[in-house]
């Protein structure tokens, strides 16, 4: 990993460039281009485990309700409140209060155009040019991209054992320019579920140092644990905590772009300024669909969770055939398995090689770490939301056979 001493000089050289040139190309789009001109044998169809998004449409009852809304609800076609549909904000507040055993008010909830926009809005209210945000590595690449585009320095926090970051390590990285620590749990790309004491320790650190704790819980609906995954909402939480959420995974609403941000009313006043200039309001049909899903699809969502947990179990059951070849399972959960491979070929070369020689599309660890971090060369991320047990078995058989 590059030394901290080298980063300021590198950062200053970037400041004269347009903001989009200060970051890297979108990793999923780059990976898709590896498929160009490649045909796969009939007996070896492509296994696409590159993107953490369901490819199936919303369940039929939800689609029927969306069709009714399109035809009968004129408001679904108009501008709406910048901070989102009041009924949806209130439903999130009520369900979150029950699920987390705390107190969340509708005034502490805003709806965004997906969870990515929730993160961008949070950063826009927290940071100025040259400020810093601490991200555990391996990190979710879109978080790092937005920090680059915003003129904010990403401070990498190496994860500890089991890909779990430690608050005591983060404490040593905080400076007078640090504005937030951003965590993702269940984690993307690692899949691991951060223990409740870990999140509490980060909250206490951030509160003591006067910075924000951003917790992205996009994959909360697929957490293997029963009950609340943490206790962050049990006190007067909004002085420090900013929580992010996505409806894309829960109800397969990826194309409708509906997410949420939970924060203090004062911060949401600032969030409103950002959202009004970017999208004016969240997708009206998507918001109504998310609200109907929250009220009517709890049993269906429980079944989806069971299916994802079964695929996680399949990953763990099949992994010994790779362990025998020198692979390591670094993390597994939610939609992801994060692997360390034993081959001499670095992962940014191995991943395109797998497309050509094994008909597997996955992402290399280099996409989840800063440039120069050597750990990424030996890592691969597998997103298993769209491969069933049989396909997972085939995936591991192919990986066990490769010899790059």
C-alpha cells in the first residue's frame, strides 16, 4: 500500500484535473467489456458473478400493483417532495423503530434515488475540498469513486481478521480533516456481517471525535443473524449516525432507483439542497412500489432471505474443493464471497482470463483497493445472488480446474 507521506503530493497533482478524471472507470462496466467478442461453448455457459444485483423482475404481485399505480395514480407521474413520499418516510421510521428497538421519526428519513445517491448526499453535507473520509479496505468502489469526484481524500483502513475493521486502528487515522468513517455491513465486497460491538465501538469513536459514522446497510435484509444486527438506534443516535439503505435488493427494484438516508432533521435540510439539484425528487413509481412492498411482501422477502442464506451455505459447502488447491475464503455473506486465489497471475489479469478460459465473469480484488495495494492482486469477489446451488457447484468445479 502507498505510504501516507506520498498521498498529499499525489493528491495535489490531481486537483488541476476535472473531477471525473480524478477517479477510475466504473468497475462493473469495465468487466462487462471483457465479454466483447467472446463466445462460450454450449457445454460451458457463462457464469456471471460480477454484479450484486438481482436480474429477475419484482415479484408478480408487486408488478401488478405497479401497473395499477401507472394507470390510476396520477401523482406517480408528477414531481413529488424532494425528500420523498411522506407515507414511505413514515413507514421506514415505524418499521426501523420496531426492527432496531430504537426511536426513528419520519423527519429523520429521506428517500433517495438509490443507495448510491444516499451516500453522495451524505458526503455533500459533510465534506469540503481536501477533507478526508476513512473507508475500510477492501472497500465498495463507488464510495471511493464519489470521494474522488468530490475532492475528498479516501483514507484506507486495513480490515482486521475476518475482514472486520477495528475502531482502534481507525482512531490512529483521524486528523483534523477527517469528516466521517463509512462502513458497509453486511459488507460489500467481503460479505461479512460486522458484529454489534464493532459498530458500537465505531459509533463511540466517531461521537468522541466529533465526526460522522456512515453505515450502509444495503444488504440488511439478507443478514444471517436473527433480530437487530446492532444497537445504534437505541440512544439519541442522529448526532453521529447516518444510515443508508436500498430497496433495490429487497424488492428487485434496481431499475427504479429507490434508497433511503436516515440522519438528523438538520442534516436532511442540507441533503434536500443536494437532492433538489440532482434529481429534484426520487422516482415516484419506485417509491410507491417500495411502500407497497414494505406493507405486503414481508413473507415473500423472508423467502428471498432464506434462498440467499442457502446459497451462502452452498458456497461454504463447496469451498473445500478450492481450499485443497490453496484458495482461502476470506469472507462470505449477503450477496458475496471474497476469495484469495493461489495463482501467480495477478487478479486484474486472472479475472479477464477466467472469462476466456472458464466462462466465469467476476471482479478482481484490485477493483476494491487503492492503486498500489498489493493485497488486491490475490483476491476475487464472487457475487452469488443470481446463481443457484447447482450453478455454485459448477462455479467451484471450474475454479478448481483452472491452471493459468
